[in-house]
C-alpha cells in the first residue's frame, strides 16, 4: 500500500490504485481538465473511508510507500474508470462513462 498525501490529509490506498490516480492526475493536467474521483481508502485513524479527489491542473499530490499488514481497499471501479477515461478522446466523454460506472455503485465493492 501507499500513503497518498493530498493537502493536509494522508490516506492509505493500494499500490495499483495509487499509481493509477497519479497517472490520471498527470493526464488531466496535460489536457487542462479537471474531474473528481472517488476511491476507497484507510484514514490515518485506521477507518475505512471513501475519499473524493479533485484532479486537474494546479492540484498537488504525492505518494509514498507504506508498510502495513492491513488489506488494500478495493478500488476496482475507480481503476476501471481511470483506465478507460485515459483512452477517451476528451474528458467529457470519460465523464459520461463515469456516470455509467457509477451505476455499479461503490457500495457494492
């Protein structure tokens, strides 16, 4: 797992989900676009949380490795959205897909 530091918060997220989030943030910055992405995470207090990340130009975020025995939160839906969004010709097309993926309901994960 990795710590994602976003503003003054640090959350634990799985390696693949963290890497995808950073790659998607870079993609959006180069496209001068912004979106929000919901991901399952573990708070600094050890609670399971759903975090909403605002991604786009000017947003600063970093990730670092973490050593923990906690299981990684399941971010299958967020990973699918971010991967598919980067293959879309525009972010607005990706947002339409996001609404379709949102119908899968994050609570089902």
